C-alpha cells in the first residue's frame, strides 16, 4: 500500500516540468500534469480569493463532514458574541444522544459527561464527531440541530450563495448542498478567526479528564496526520469527510514562501487506497509550490500609462486601485510581461461623465492575456478652462453677429418701408396734378 502511495507522489513530481506549456487567463494554473482522484475540486489563493483552477468548482455537491467547518466557525462566533469562554463547562444530556444517527462518526463523548467548550470544538473538527456538533448546537440554541439555521445565515453573509445545509454534521440529504467555490470562501473566511485557525491546524488533542473518561479522549485529525506522515508539512490545516453522496471530501490550506492556498475536493472514490482525497491535495500543493511564483503584476497606485482626452486639461492617468497578483511559472520573469492600454474609442473627447468606461488595460505574456479590466473614470472629466473660455468667446461672438445681422435686417426693413412710403406719396402727388 505504501509503495503504491509513494509511486503516485513520485509520478506527480516527475511531471512538474510539463506545466510550462500553457497559461490560461481563467485558470491561471494548468492542471495537465496532475492526476486527480476527485471529480470536483477548486484551488483558491487565500489572500485575494482568486480561483487558480477548478473542475466543477461552481456545481452543487454534497460536502459530507466539511459541513463541520461551518458548524465550528458559527459556534465560535456565537460563543464570542455571548462572551463565553473556551473553558466554560457543558454537561451532555440525553437530548444530544437521542436522535444521533447510527451511521454518524462520533468523538466518543458519553451521556452526562461534563466537558469544556474547547473539548467539544475539538470533537467537531478532529474526529468529526456528530455527538460534538449536537452538543454544541444544543448548548447554543436549545436544539441539537438548531445551529443549522445560524449556519445558513452565516453562509449567506460569507456570500456562499449556493449553499444550504439541513444538519450540523454533513450527513447525506438531497437538500444538503454547496459548491467547492462556496467551501473555499468558507475556509478563507474562517481562517481569519484565530480560534478556528488553531483548531483547524491541530493534529492531536486530549479532552478533559472526566468521570466517564478518566484519562480523557485522545482525538486525532486523521487527514492532517496522514498528510504530515507523507512529508507534506506545508499542509497546515484540514477537515475531511466521507458519505455515500459526497464520497471522500476534503478542505485544506497550505502555506509556503508567502503563498497561502486553499484546496477543496469532493467525490474522490474509496477504492482500495487510503486517503485519495488527501493525495489530491498533497499533489496539488507540491505542484504549485515547486513550480510557480506569486508575482504582483500590477501595483496599487502604479501609473500604468495615459489616455489622451481631447479638450481636457491633461491626459487621463491610468492607475490601479489594488495590487493584482498572478501565479507565474518559475521560468517566467515579471519582465516578460507587457501592459497594454486600449481606448474605448478612437478619440476620447471631454467632457466625460463620471464612471464612464474609457477603455481597458491588459497584462499579457506573449499573446496570452493574464489579466484584463476596464478603465473607469472616478470623476467627471471637464473641458479645460482655456477651451471653455474660447468656446464662450465664440458663443458670444456668434450671438453678437446674430444680433448685428438682425439689427441690419431691421434697419434695412425700416429703410425699405420709408422709401416705399415716399414713393407712394410722390405717385399720389403726380396723380393729383394730372387731374
């Protein structure tokens, strides 16, 4: 079994040089060199939320026990809002165990056992205990599954728009659904909480000594231990799961050389191999860390170039409002990139309204577009003063000419009227004389 495992890892490492063949704008990292057991997966940069690659990453999946990540962070935030401490004691009553599914994984807690909230949190994440999720839910809401409602509220707050959970443990249900992308957003959010981050990164923990368990219960995060046994020490935290619908699932994050990555996978088969979901994560992290550098390709407030605006005081300075990073193959230098500015029309003329699109800026490697976005005016671009003054002068001159023209017409009209009147008088006199 171990020989087959090492062979798989070695094969992935030998394939690494092939990745330089293709860089895509939507999926920054080509996955051609990798073999995946999982049917659905997604890799995200934890700092800016960029999706580096995915397969079915936005499709609905059954998360299995990754659900417990949302259970834990929801519980932690509720505890903090109620000024509860990790050392607070909780006694597990019949409500926790009555209705506990016989197929659910448990931490091994006993009826009437008194534990700390910290014990229960570790029971949720490390051994994936449904007894622990129900205990926490009952303590916080008075219902062993009542925490689910709060979990769904938090999911929407995090912008997990396709997520809806119906239980706290992740047991299969046709309506218990999410997406790999939503789960990556969840991990990104939860890791900002130091209590959760420490919990998620713990390999082993022993619960408090109680009457029911005099030496405490030794809890283990099996997925994390397995990854570290394979030498993948850069993998910092995990939560794995297994159900018939979700098959093997995994959430995890890893850190190295200033890069923090989140990898989500579901539906890795059970087969005869141990940890197929974890092997996917190990191979992904090894591949990305060894083959790519995270480079800032556009810097916040950097003047990228200018766009000429006719009749404006100055040309429009093109800047970016944030740092834009990209994962470049290690044999590609930042100096190999080119920045192009393309105006929205052949000639841009002031005045221009605020929030108008002036064009687009793109960063390219050869002919491949790595990043592209619109250039938008923050404020109105007015016509420059001298042109306004000149236009005002021209307008006034035209108005004056119109007035003069009208005056001349009026004078000519009056003159014509008077001459015509004189002629009539002369004609009348002649007629009078002739008579």
